[in-house]
C-alpha cells in the first residue's frame, strides 16, 4: 500500500488527514467509533483566552448543499483545554494543531503566548474569520493590512509554527495570503466557511445565521488551494467540502500538503477513516509509492 506519511513543519505525520476545527469536539467524543490516533493530526475546537459561551440554539441547520453552523465559538478556554484535554492526546501520542481566536488583536497575542511548545503541537491555527470588535465587527481576515499586522504581532510571541485560516469572504484571496506570508506566516489553511442565513417562511424570520460548509464550498476552496500553493511558498492545508477520498485527493493534487474534513463527519461519522483508507488504496492502484508523489501534480 502507498506510504501516507509526510513531514509538516519538521514533524512526521502518519497521514495527511485531519479534522476541521470544531468538528470532533475535544477529541474524546469520537472515541466510541474510532480513535483519534487514526488522524495525521487532530485540530482543536477554536480556543480563546477565556471560556466563551457561544450562541443560543439553533446552532446547526442542514441545507441541500451543505450545513450551516452557528456555534458561536463556544469553548472552555486555552487553560482548561491544556489542563483537562491535552493529557488525552499525550496518552494517544497524537499530534495536534491548536486553533485559536480572539475578538481583539491583543486577545490573539495573549492566546499564542500561553501555548507553550510541545513535541505533539505541530502548529497554531489562527481563525481569522472572527469579528474585530475594535473595528466595528469586520472580520480580521477581510483586509490585507489587518492580516499583515495581526500575523506579524502574533509571530513575535510564539516559536510554534503559525497557520492562518483564511475566510473566502474577500475580493482577492491571493492578496490576503500574500499579506500573511509577508508578515511571516508558516502555513495557510484554505478555506473557512461562507457566511449564510436561512429564512423560515412559516415563522417569517431568520431561523439561523452562520457559516455554510459542505460540498458547495469545495470548488471555491480548491481554486484557492491551487492558486495559492503555486504562488506562496508555505505549506497549504486544504479544507472545504471534502466528503470522500476522491475529494481529498483533488485537494492534494491541487497543492495541499494536508487536508481537513468537517461537514462529512456529520453525514457519516466514519468518513475520516474511510478517507484515509481510500487515499492509500488510490496510491496503490495508480502506482504511487508515497503521498508526496501526488501533491501539486494537477496542471493547467
């Protein structure tokens, strides 16, 4: 069978498959079905400086083309995660990527400062889709100048490799990625969800507003991965609408070093182990000895 192992930020991962932030809880939730050690790396829920209560229900809504979530970044905070949940990943010997966020630039910086380097921490992943409360609630990731400044300031306070998870809600995603690169980013996660709403025509109200994920996002995310991986010389992690192993392979061929699976787990909780097995079988059937042989091979 094909060799799925790869290097990311100097660490060896057993495969390129991760969960998307927030889709496997704190890791233990999926254990009755399959173990997190199957993952190349586990990506945490978005963690903030202090615990955050999130949004009222409804928080999840199924659409024909995907899923809308309005969790509101509920989490127990950086300190409780490392006190209560990080020992579980040490026991499992499972690498992690720590997704984090803030509502001000200072909160991002404080979060990054509190996360100490550890052999199992592959990278920190900045969620740049959060509202900047000091600038009227505009997303941190919408303006190149804001992205440049926040990445530059966070990089100063951490020795852990830093990923920026970008929003698709911009005019020019390559320009945003370039700003992050110039500020010193170590890698990029492409893409986050698309803002969306649902109208209840019986109640005549907005039933839910949140982030749209799932199959609709795949062509948009693939375009971003393909363009940015060819122009920005840092590792790219692809995410958005990956429902099976062929979707995952498309992202790898587009130039993604690794991929993250989110919405598909809500459709079939065994999707991630199926994708890992499917990629391995694809390499074997098509005569590729290792995963690196297909990364970035899509031309045109």
